[in-house]
């Protein structure tokens, strides 16, 4: 089954404790992207990747890192999480660019205390 | 830069009534426009997209949207609402490079039996 998977689905952590949210897709997509969803703000793009080793900032990249060492994986790294990063995070992928249909993962609900 | 504005964070309609969700965009270059739907506790899925072909775009589940350049609008409609249409709807915009993606703040649709 074609899908985008994220782990963990739920995470409660404390300020400053490094964490990684994994994202994996099995559709051989080139484009992958991370978003955060906050009430009243919709989804905002954090980082995107056009292909392996090609990443760039979205609208709200501060406090986040990403890497794209393999085509299927696009982990989101929070090196020193803060409470304002409490949010619902979505990973998405598409064939070549964001103009193609993006397929979204189920989301990761992160709480930073 | 690109952006989208969704008018009305909450819309209620009776079952069988017309659904109209509004989206206005701002773009300095020809836009690619999308409507995504998010059912409770799920990721987003594509309803329809405009990619500079026909201005009237038909999507899944009976939804359609019309691109009106003169009004910078891309409103979503469905002739007859069904209970299963209750969800959150997001309008989004990107450009032909498809790198950065901008979502609106979302409209929550309630369908009243």
C-alpha cells in the first residue's frame, strides 16, 4: 500500500531534549515536505526537499533541522525543543514538486513541556 | 510571495444544501491552487487542483472549484452537502516550481441533518 508513515504519532517531551520525528514514503517520490498545523494558523511549511541531499527552508524553519540522505526518508530534528514548538506535524511527499498531488502522513502530535 | 485567505473559519450548511467555501489568493506569478480536506484525526488529502488548464476544476466527492483571475479567487463548491462532507478544508497555493507551499487557515464545515 502506497503510504507516508510518521513516527512517533504522539510525543510528550521536555524543553531542550533533542528529538527526531521520522517520515518515510514508499512511493519513490522526489519531493518531501514538513508542515506544522496550529489552531487558527492552518498549515505552515517548515522545510522541503526536492531530492536526496537537496533541502531548503519553508516559511517557519527556525528551531528545526532536516536531512535527506535517502530518497524515502525525511526526518525532522528538533535539537532543543521549546514549548512554542508544541504542534501537530505532518510530513508529505509528491512525485517531483509540490505542484503534484501531495500525500500526507497521519501526523505527529508533539507536546513540549 | 504567495498567500491564500480563506473567508470564514466555520461554515454550517444543512444536508442537501449548497456548499460554498471561499478562497482568495495572492501571487506575483501564475499560481497553482489546491483544495485539501482533512477528516478528524487524519492527514490531508487532495480534493482538486488548478494547474493553468481549465478554469473550472472538478474534484473528488462531487466538489468543484473555479479559478477566477480577475477576482483572484478559487472558491470550492458542492451542489448538495452530505453528512460525510463534514471536515476541515484548506486552500493552498504554490508556483510552477512547486517548492514552497502556502496553506490558508482552514474552514471547518459542519453539515446539519
